[in-house]
């Protein structure tokens, strides 16, 4: 029996891990996302990849494009070694989901802002000769404009209302409904959730609904978020010497097309003479494309490549 080598493309976000197996056709499997600080990312990957890759023994290239990244070179080497020991791929590419989002979305100069649980952006400029990564510093110290960032601010407004420090009565009501609790238990319950970052990020959609109901606090949160996205776009354009034709595209589920946050982002960009490119591609599609490239091209500086010797 001839064993045909497959390629594997992985899109790892805060809400969902997606694994695409590229053989005669493409099969996709989904698993819960990973939050940095909650266990080992390497162990998490090996666990779910093992489940996804049952029955596959020959892997030509594995591309892991994820929001979570090793903290240093030693951790990266450990991850590479552990993944190779577990799955025996011939080649491994490790990179950010911002790279896969850009690969899927823009083929010329421009910036892709991937806004999901967190935010990461990648800009390519100077006729696709330079690359700049922006934002994407994680939910503890960055990710401005992402779903966790919005959800956290919405919950803060709710809790301010609870104890009389201003805030939004509507967001307090919606938060208690969303988390199925009462005001006095809301904060304690959120801190004890099994996946608090994911749950707070999911609450961003409730903040958006409140904004669509003309809640002033919710509108202010989303407006601030839109200005953060604008800052990423204008900074990217400056870094890349972007002129006419410099594209700006959004990826990820935090800014759903046609909804209020998307409208606020569009308005903020248009006020600066900038416009959004339209795309229906996903970071997973970008990871699939990376898995099929001959070489990483302009993304070489952003992708950690390892080729393993045959045993």
C-alpha cells in the first residue's frame, strides 16, 4: 500500500482551533480555542492535532498559524521538537494568524487587521518587499479593539452601574442574562468560568447589541474600538509608504460586516480617506495556501521554518 503524504494547515485562535487536512480533498475539523496562560500551548496542540490526524502517518508540511506564540526561542525549539516527535512531519512552519489572514486576503500592498478574541495586524508595503507586524500583544496588555477588549469594557460598565459609579443599566441587565446570574454574583462568576477569556470575548456581541439599542456606554466602547482599528490602519500605511492602492482589510469575527462595529470602523476610515477592501477569505484559507506554497516569499521573516531529516 502506498502512503500518500498530506499537508496540514492549522488556524489557532482564542475561540476555535481549526485543522485542515490536505489530501485528495480538504477536510476540516474544529476544536476549542486556546487562551495563553491556561496550560501549555504545545500540549494543547498535540492533544487536538492527535485527535484530528488519527489514521494519517505521513505529513509533508504542517503550518501552524496561531494567535498564541512561544515566549522565546527556547520555547519555540521545544514546540518544534515536540510536534515533530508526535507527528513526524517533514517540514514545519510556525507563524502568526495575522500572516495567514494576510495571505488569504491581500495579494498586493496593504494591511490585514485580524480581529477575533484578540487583534493582530500584518502590513506589506513597498511593492511587497517589506513586512510590518502591528498590535497583537495579547489580552492582558493589548489587543485593542478585539472581542475580549470590548467584552471586558462592557462588563466593567455593567459593574459600575451595579454599585452606582455610572455605567450602563442596560449592559448590567444584559450581562446578568448572558451569564445567568444576579448583579451581586456577576463579577465572582466571571472570574470562576472555565474559559473566562472566551466568555468575556463572546460578551462583545451583547455590547454590540446594546449599542444598536442606542446605549451610550456601549456606543462609546465600540467607537473607541473603531478608533483603535483606525490607528492600526494609519500606522501601517505610514510604515509601508502606502499610497493609492494600499489596501485595508478586516478578518475575524469581532467586526461582523453590516453590524454597528463594522459601520463605525468604516466611518472612521472614510474620515481619513481610507476604505476597506472586500474579502470573504479566512485565516484558515490563508494557512491552507501557505501549506501549498513553494516558499514563504515576502513572509519569510514572519515564518519560522524547520526541515527535519528523514529518520
